[in-house]
């Protein structure tokens, strides 16, 4: 049975209640029987003991966004749940399980007309030696989702295998108690069954996928400074790079991190750093240097709420402007954005390939949502995008590092190559690399660096273009999944709609974009930024059709498929 | 500046030729560097003076090479003509250069350099281990003394400039 | 010619490029350039196996004046760039050139961490106690009484003590030189390059344009009276109490340099298995 909407579960708790563990175990159980899924989380500001919610969506097919509302919401407690209550919408068809001693329901839940059932999870846990309420919640959710008790018991045994028999026993007792407590309850919409998977599947986060994409593309050196929500990329790369003969340096700050990768790349090693908005702000000077000195680099920005420290744990698409326009001077470089957890792998690999081919920095605009979401995905295909830098090896005569080659890409001599010594320079330079301040030299090198990016053939990967019809929904990055789902529903309503989501944001592709918009009468722009940065970017570089609407909102409240669908329906009126 | 304790050890005429050769070669290089500096800073009068001085020292260098006959001076000098401390005696003092320097200043630098070369060879004469080296070193002393005289004569043509020689009413330029 | 023959044939001039320096005549940095080329020749390193990395400022113009590979990067970040380069390319000899503004002010934090990290490279700071490229502002090593447009009546601030900071931060080799003694300086630079780990050489290099008083340095400097110690406590006492014009190698540590030496032992397919269900 196809169940593309699937089932969504949210588990809340605070003070070490273990809500995130429940989400994790449920996803694992679902994967075992063939479901695909997304697991994300929303958390309070505390390092330990804070309020947290695991948000889980299970479907029978590809899933790339959170649902409009949750079918099942389990509140182990509601302490400070108002901090992210708005992110966990429930409706009349939802079932809410609440502990009578868990505090007051947040208004958005209390006023939702959802069915609310009180189950004393804390008391049930207390009755078990070392019992924990999250295991009660796991039993409850497991049963309501249709998992057998044995599966749940086996799952916890595997998870706690290192913690001793007592721990396993008390957890299993908790699961049993939860399972019993909802014997007479059912979810409004039953969970269908799925075919077992025929292909290999992965459970991976966007940040881990980014790291893997980097390695597949040829990255063998990384440097970085810890920052939420990008740190996992560095933590994934540190052991992996060591295993494939590379290295990672923990830098003293982002200024050092980006300069370290410039150095490593100058030496010939494809290199990457990962950061978030505040770190990117510190890196832009050096990105200008890498642009001028033509050093390939990959910089992953896992975007979070900004400006300034903003909301470090939550997603937003508001670094578009700094990524494209943040460099001083005329500094053409690459900006690309992954469109899903799985696409983090492809896009980072592609960015590595492009950076190396074009000898230029590439900024990968990921975000907290795709970065920190765990997803079940089909194993990403092996693609041929592996960084290949044009290198000067056979030097005859005076070597010109910045020779005005026809395609703008001049072969790079690596240190150690006899007879090709040159100094890479951020000062305006001649073809040889010698500093100059003449108008002609300045123009020649600016032209060269612009043309090499403009003339490159980026192929079809520059954008995702799907569907047909005279309405276009134009979006980018992690919102692509929500837009795709909304377009699916609109199509069922008879509204023919085209999805246009550029993966390559810079340099702009006016011809390809015009072709994608050919015949469109209306365009809906969807983005997660308060200042409608993407809309303004589109206006600056592309001709949009006559009627344009913008659906934009800052983080952390996600833009849901339903809102996009509604905006399309309004056009039918 | 070079001190007696730093002198390369001279135990043969070949050593002496090599050291003398290196001293002149260093002097040429130094004058050429100063000429380049003056070129970069558009002091054309001094470019010419330093080039002339370089040329004069080059003649001297080549003459030593001729006198040395079959000895491979370049290679021999590379091995023995080293000053661990201080500089090669006839090198003009780089630290005394100035973008507005006048011929008088250049000749003062040259005079000091020639004087140091003269002192150097005089000390070789004093410490020469045999008559052959001493005789040869005496010739170099004579030659350097001639150079000192020559520079002194040239200096008569260029009186000491007034104390305002380095006044520049334009401010320095801000670069990076 | 075999590599060995080529090494034997290296002369200082082989390490000089044909790019003409823009430094003011009389600048100490001309001497430093000479010391670089003499040190490289003494070591007999092929020029293509040396990389001179720098930031911004008068001193940082030096890479292009050598015939080595060079990187003239942004202000203050040369040590970070060099760290990445050395870890990625341990086969290269890395010399980082900086000044008192580039190295101690905007690049101060990187200085601490480069000392601590102890990657095998040589850091040479040409200290003239002033910003030359921007017309004479005080730097971290400038005396408190230095009067300038940006510090009318003097800075009133104590100068920074780079050698003490290097020692406290973990530098493995610490020396002070004077540009006006290019042969002595060349010997120290060669020693610094030979010494494993992070070597720091501070070169007093007078600025004729904005600090004409520094011409007197040549009469003030003096050789260190005792040889280098490997005892950090002794070195600290010496460096803390000397007059700032004590020249020579002052500290030689024996810390092991940092260099990740991972060999590829698995392929990517194996890494992917971690994510398989």
C-alpha cells in the first residue's frame, strides 16, 4: 500500500527525559520493516536537561520534509514546551498523549481540538526499578504505530547491550507497561504496511552525507572550528580523513580554518571547511583571497537563524546574501545548495568537483534542517564528479600561473614542480603573478576569473526542474522537499505546476533560467528568510513572469507543504 | 663590519685570489642592488653613479680572474670566501642608503667600502703565512689604496650637501 | 645534473627572483632578503621545494622577491595558511615571513597557536616597531612614548614581548637577529629551518622612513653572551631580563613536531558501511 503522507510522531520531554532516544529507536524500528523516514529534533538552549522534541515522519517512499501536523504527540512533560510548540502543530485528527503530572499543555496543543488522552507515564515508570518514562513513551508510540512488542524489546536489548542486564530489564519493563497502557487506543489514521526494501538503504544525517560527499569528491584535507550546527561535518571527517590518508586540523578560529585550507589546497590537496553564519562572516576576507589567487576550496555553511548568534540550533535560509555578495571587490565564486539530506552528498561532491575544475572557492549552503536531520534514503549513486585540477607539470619557458587561457582556467603548478616557482597573490597581479596596479592588468584578470565561471558547462545539475504547467514554484535548498510535496497535492487538484529549484545559485544562469520559465504566467517564490533574500536575488538576475507571489518567513517555524499548497489553491480562485 | 677574527683563512695564493675575487664580486652585486633601489625610487643620478661603481668593481673582479689563470675562482671562492660574521669588506652599507641620497653620499659609501677592503688586505699582509701570499696581498693593498684615492678625488667634485638634502615636502604614500 | 650536483651548485643568487623590491632604500628588509637567500644556499635546498608564506605589510612582500614558491595572503593569517600547507605537504620546507603588525597584532592569536601546534616550519618576523605600509602607526612592539598621528603624545602602552610569548606558547626554537648582520642572520635562519618543529626568529629590521632612530640599533645590538639553552625556565629568565638587543639562538627545545602521518588504510566503500541499514 502506498502511503506517501505517512505517519508523524513527536515526542517531547525535558530534564533528561530521553525524548530524542525514543525518536531514534522508533526510526530504527520503522526502517527495519521497510519504512523510509526523517527524524529531526528541536531543542531548548540548555546543553543538558533542556526541553527537547524528537520529530519523526515515516512514509512508504522518499520523504524530504516535515509534515503539516503530527498524528501523534507524546508529552512526557510540557515544561517550556511553548518554546517550540509552534513547530509541532497538531489538528483535530491528532492524538495527544499527556502525563497528568507533566505540567500544563502549551496553548497551541490545548486549543487544537486534538484528542487528548492522559496516561501517567512518570508514575508507570516509578513503579519499575530504575524505570524511565521515555521507555513508557516508546511502548506507547510503538504500539500505536503498529510495531509488535517483540520488535521493540529486541530493539532496546540491542541498544543497551553494553549497559548490563539490569538496564535492559528495566527498559523492557517500561516498554511493556507503555504497550499495555494503550491497549484500547488507536491512531485516527492507521499506519499501512510497506513492502520490505529491495535495495540497500542508509540511515544518515545531512551533515554526515556532506562529509561523505566531500570524500567522494576527493577532499583530503579539512580544517575547522566547532560551531553549531556544522560541527558534525568536522567530527565525521576527522576520523574518516585519517582512514583515507588525509588530515583534519582543529583551527584556533574560523580565520585560521579557512586560511589553513587555502594553504593545503595551494599545495595541491583538495580541501574543505565547514561552518555556520558567524564563521562564514569571519571567512569572507580569505574567500576573496582564494578567488583572486585562484585556489580551489569548499566551504560548507550549515545555515542557522541569524543575524549574529541568532538561533544556533534552528534552521533558516538567510545566509544567501552573504554567500553571494559577502566578498568585497568583484569576486566571482561558486554558491551551491543541497536540496535534501541525500542531496547533501551529491551537492558537496559536485561542489568539490567544480571548485577543483574552476580553481575557485565554492560555498555549499546547507542548513540546520537538512544538516541535523536523520533520514532513511536509498544508497546514493556513485557519480563521476571527482575533483580534477588542471596542473602545470611540464614547464617550458617562463611559467605564467595566471595565463589568460581561452577557458579562463590556467594550469596550476604545485610547489615542488621545478622551474615553475611563482607567488600566489591577493594583490592584483600580472599573468606571472607579479603585483601590478595597471588598469589593463586588473581588467584582464577580472575578466579571466569571471569568464571561467560563466563559460563552464554545469549540465543539468544546475537546477531541479520538475513538472509542467504555467505556474512555477521557485525555491531553493532544503525547502525543495516541501515544495515538491505541495506541488504533488496541487497536481491532484488539477493545478499544473512546475518546480524550479536552482542548485547552482552563483554564478547565475540567465539563459537556462529563462528556458525553465518559458511559458510561465505566474511564479510563487518560497523561501525561509525574513528579508526575502532569494526573491530579491531572483529579481536582480532573472526576468520573472508577470504575476509573482512570495511566501517567505524566517526560521525556526518551518514552511509546511500545506501553506505552499494553499498559496497555489488561491491562484485557482 | 668584518672583524679580524672572521677573516677567511688564507693558506695559498689560490685562496687569496678566491677571496679577492669574492670581495670584488660582492661589491659589484651590492652596487647593482643599490642602483636597482635608486631606479625603483626614480633617483636617476644615483642609478648612474652606482652603475659606474659596479662597472669599476666588475673590471677589477675580471682582472683578478685573469691574474688567477687556471684556478677555478668561482668554485674555490664559494668554498672558502665566507664571512660568518659581518659582511664582505667591500660591500657598501645598505642600511645607509636613502631614496634622496646624493652623489656625495654614494661616494662616502664607496670610500668606506674601499677603505675596508684596503684594511682587509693589509691584515692579510700582516698574517700571511708565506712570502708569496704576502707579495700578492701587497699588490691588492696597493690597488685598493689607489681606489681610495680615486674616490677621494671624485669627492672633491661633490661638496657635502646642506642638511636639507633629505627634505621631501610630499607625504609618504600609504600602500597596503 | 643529479639532485646532489644541483644542491652543490646552489648560490644565494639562485634564490632571488627578478622582481624588484619596493622597499625604501636603507630598509633592513633588503638585508633580510639577503639572509634568506644565503640561508637557503647554505642548506642547499632546491628552490622549488621551499615555500615562503606571508601576510600583509612591508615584510610580507618578501616571497615574490625569492625564486621559491610563495604565497602572499591576507593580513595576519600566514601562519594558519602555512600550517595547512605543511600538514598537506610535509615534503616541503616552509618559511613564514611576517612583521610586527602582521604577526603580533592582527595575527597575534595565530602566533600563539602556531607555537603550541609546533608544526615543522620557520617563522621569521621582521620587527621594525612600526606600521610602514600605512605610514607610521604604532605596532604592538612600539615604545609607549612613540608619537604619531594615530597615537598623539605616545601610546602609553607597554610593548609586547614576542620572544617571551613564543616560549610560553610552546615554540621549539627561539632566536633574535639584527638585519644589519646578514651573515649571522643567515646562519640562524638555516639553523631554525634545520631544527624540527616551530622555529621562531625575530629579526630587528630598522625602518628608515618612519623610525630613523632605529639606525642606532647597529651600535646597540650585541651577541648573546651564552649559548642557547634547552631549559624553558632558564630561557624564560634570560629572555625576560635581557635588554631586547641580545642576539643569537636563545632557546632550542626538544618537543616533537606535530605532523599527522595517516596512511590510507581503507577505501570509501568501507566508510559508507557505517550508514547502511
